[in-house]
């Protein structure tokens, strides 16, 4: 539980830093990227590699 809270805290700090740099060219941004990348949802992923295509 504490690890999850620590990760969320870091993510919040990084999100605030990224929000301050909106509009800057990529070469001038200094905020760190995301610590945890979200995985795409299965329901919204039209390009999934499912062996059974939905009809």
C-alpha cells in the first residue's frame, strides 16, 4: 500500500511539472516522463492481436 502511495505521489509531482511546460518545444522541456505507463484498455483497442476478431 505504501509503495502505491509513493508512486502516486511521484506521478502527481511529475504531472504538475509537465503541466507547467505545456507549449514549450520538446528540446526545452525538462520535466520527467511518466513513471508508470498505463496499459491500453482491451475494450477500446481496435488493433488488438486477438485470435478471434469481433464481428
